[in-house]
């Protein structure tokens, strides 16, 4: 399977898929379990989706695991969720390496405990030479945090005389985002039945295709991921151009959907 370029216009495997994994709490509640049981069940869905994305030849998969706003949840849930994420990652790391999956974290991880950060660091280091799918875990992440940080960095660069205000263009702003080295998401999937973005990758999803699934995250399977990608491949992406322009300048991208 060949890898894809930055902009897919039609019938192509998305290079970058972002996922808002929502509905763990409701999944648990519907079964009479504690909310944290939903998060535990959600880890299996993460594994299935990583496998499906890897199998399809997706290059980047960005998962919204813990938002800045999630810090406001009850302390026991915050602690349980972060512990689950860090422990699951460490447990899954050998499998990630076996499958050539590289792990990356985006977000304000200075807010995590030293122990969690060290555990994350071990997983990141262990997968650092993998060259297949890159999984970006958005942890203590929100778009407004990211955009504010970018603005502050550019103000500092200006104060230090490294840039002039007129040097600030879209490329410079993009270079200050946590996703600077990656193509923007082609496809954003949200599970759990709600149709909103919840402070996720607001800069990066300017032209992403959106896909909303009614399924709670723990019920979302590899086949559901493939179905979302299949629907994506049928959409025409115009990036503000006309249909005719898009057909005329379609990139030479042969990364068609196959499994
Ligand atoms: C949203 O459901 C989900 C989260 C806040 C956490 C997502 C985390 C996982 C699935 C575990 C990830 C693990 C790894 C290893 C990456 P919610 O609690 O907001 O559900 P609700 O909307 O039904 O209340």
C-alpha cells in the first residue's frame, strides 16, 4: 500500500484521521456501571481503531484522549482516566512496536504527574524508530490552549527581534501548532451521537470532512472505522475551488482504498 500526500481530493485513503472518542460514560451508565468502566472498555476500541487505521495505510491518527476541560471532572474520574491511559499505553507499547506504530503526544503534559510523564516518555522512546502509522494522543489538549500558546510564542519571537509582525502568515502560525510536521486531518470522526467539535484541532480542521457516528466509543469497531473512511472516499473535497478545478488539478495520488 502506498502512502498519500497532503491533500486528498477524492477516492483516497485519508493521510490523517482525527477522532473524538465520545460516549464512554453513557455506555457505562446504560449498563449500570461506573463511568470509569466505560473508559476501560474504550481502550479496546482504541486498539481496534489503531489496527484498522494501520491496515488501511493511514499515516496519522490523532485521538482526543483527555481535553483541557476534562481536568474539571470529579477528581476521582480524572485520576482514574489518566492512570488508565498511561498504564494502557505502557502495556500496549510492545504491540505498537511490533506493528511499527509510532506514538506521539500533543497537549499540555506539564500538567501531568512526574510519574505519568515518565511512563509516557518510556512509551514514546520505545516507538520512536517506528515508521508506520503515527498515533498522536491528544492529552491535556485543547485548541484554544494550542492557539494561545502559538500566539504567545510568536509574540516572544517578535520581542526577540526574530520576526516582524508582517512575517506572521498562515505558514508561521501552522508551524507553531502541535501538529506542525503533519498534514491537516482529512477526516474527523466523532462518536457518541453529538455533532460538535469540542475545542479539538480547530486550526487544523479548516477543510476536514466531518463524520458523526451515533455509536458510543466502546461500541465503535475497526469495521466502523473502515466504514467512515469508505464514506470519506466518496466525498468530493473542493478546498474552496469549483468541482471542475478540482478534477483538473487532482494530485497524482494512487493511495486508493484497499485492505
Ligand atoms: C469521552 O467519553 C471519552 C473520554 C473523555 C476519554 C477517552 C479515553 C479513552 C477511550 C481511553 C483512551 C486510552 C488510551 C490508551 C488512548 P465521556 O466520558 O465524555 O462520555 P459521555 O459523553 O458519555 O459522558
